[in-house]
């Protein structure tokens, strides 16, 4: 879900040069998103029908500027497998919470392709400095095996977290990305 929201949010902001990849610490290579995920995502305006699962490999973390995990155990597994990536690895909730504490403009020089690394460095600095107390609520709830309503709730939460991260990195969605549907205006990909 997060990769879908991040890709959609980057496109809505007109950001090019930032690659988003998805993998998991468990699961099956090549499997599609479950029907409940596809339904919840389509309802939020994001098509993940082309998603295929990939299992985490250490080289993925070595090559990434920023690594987002859904749960602390996933973040910790990446850090254990690739210690040099620990400073670039966060849970989605953790990074969002840390970025809320940044003062002023987004870190970095404004070049889109360098923003993920600049965000990771700024958040890592806050985490290491103890500026932001750790939270016991670092995990996004896993809806696997639950009904579509649980997937909807998880999609809603992930969308909000991704929007906060993208806003910190690249600013909010430009007004030109707003669309009119049935006489109402909404921002595509924005949190409701």
C-alpha cells in the first residue's frame, strides 16, 4: 500500500527522479496484492493491480537512500541484515513523527532525487539526538486475514502517513492537481 501511495503522491506533485520499490521481510515472491488490498486502494484512487511481492535482500537496503518499514520488527530486521542502513531505516510512523519536528523547509538542496536521503539524514539526526522520544506505537496494523474494512482502515492510515512524509520532502500537492468530481473538489492522494 505504501509504495502505491508514495508513487501516486510523487506523480501528483510532479516529482521525477525518485524511485519507489517495495519488498517484504516475509511473504511470497511474485504474489499479487490480495483482493482486499486492491479494493481498498482503488477506493482511495490508487491502482496496485500490477504489484508483485518481492522478498527483502540485503542489496536492496545497501542501494536505498531511505527505507520505510511497516513495523518495528521489519525495521530491526533490515538494520540487523545491513547495519550500515540502520540510519536510513524507519517505520512509516516513526519517520512521520520525526519529520513533524523538523523546523522550516524540507532538508536538502531541493533536488528531488536527493530528497529521500536528506530526509533520512535529518530524521536520523533527530532520532540519535533524542530530540523526539521513541514511541511505543511504531507499527501500522497488519490487516492480513481480516475483512475489507480492516484493509480500508490500514489504507487510510498509510495514506495519511505517506502524505505527511511527501509534504515534508516535496511540499503539498499543487492546487492544479485538484480534481472536480460530482461537484466537489478533493486533492487526489491527500489525507481526508
